[in-house]
C-alpha cells in the first residue's frame, strides 16, 4: 500500500509540474520579438567533423580520429508566418581530422595524415517552430548549404607521395537539426544541434591510380555535428 501511495503521489506531482510548465500563463519576455519581419544575431558553438568513406575493394578501413572544433557566425532571420522562418547563417568553422591507414610500409609516417579544414559555411535553412509556450519555443530546421574550405590544397601539385593529402575547395551539404528558443528579458537565446552531410566527394586523388592513400577510395564525404548557441 505504501508503494502504491508513493507512486500515486509522484504521478500527481508530475502532473501538477507539467501543468505549471505548459499551461499556466506567465509574464512573456520579448512578447513582440517574433512579429518583426527581419531579425539579426550571432552564434558561437562547437563542431565535430568526420569523413564517411566508400571503398572500391574490401580492404582495411581508414580510421578517422575526430576532434572538437570551433564555430562563430552571424544570423539573419526572415519571418514567413507564425510557424516558419527562413534563415541565413554564414559562419567560420575550424576543424581537424586525422586519418590512420593500415598498409605495409617501411616509413611509419606514411600511415598518418592530418586534414585541417577551415570552412566558410553558408547555410540557407527553413525553420519550423511550434506555438510559443510561455517563454520558450521548440523548433526543427533543415536546408542546404555550401562551404569554401580555406585550408584546401586542391591545387597543390604534390600528393601523398610527398606527404600531401589533398581535399577540394568547394562543398555542398544538406542539414537537419532541432533546438529551443528561450525568450529572456533582454534577448532571445537559442541552443541548437544540427547534423551536416556532404553531397559531393571531397577527395583529390593522387596521380598514381594504385596509391595506397587514395586508390581504394570510391568517395569521401564530410559529415559532422554542430552545437550552436545563438543570441538575437
């Protein structure tokens, strides 16, 4: 009986807390914020980029060692209606990936390649939001983006035989994510998480078609996760 009573009490408390959070009217911060046609802001955040490989033959996979990078950029938001917004979020994304190979060689340094990337990222996103609940509003976002890799060595005549792992300058992505708008007293704060997936192959292949670094790669596409904190 005691256990039953405790369970009933906990259910009543949870139900009451839920009612307080989602149904009780509170003083709304920035009540007219979403009525503006255009709003602006900036974001700071973190990224983790990876590579997805497809291979020509069933050999040992290339191991990608990822790291945490840094994001910073601007936000331009165009209101379509109460539930949809069009967003442009140009930003600078800095990242590093290490590739670990496994093939026979007399030089251990041949089995390691460092890939540094500095992307100027231009996403065009459609944001679909729920109805505002007191001072927060969940949303999902999706769209397409292009990126210019300032660290690309696409035009370098040297390849992996000289220790140069080459990647292309221009990239295309599709993106999906979600987040929550929090309406604070003086501004809107938005944490969000987004997955990015390359559409085109990023690899510049070596001159030798049988290169142990690129010969078995059918395509190499970037994928990654962004965690951004937006201030508007």
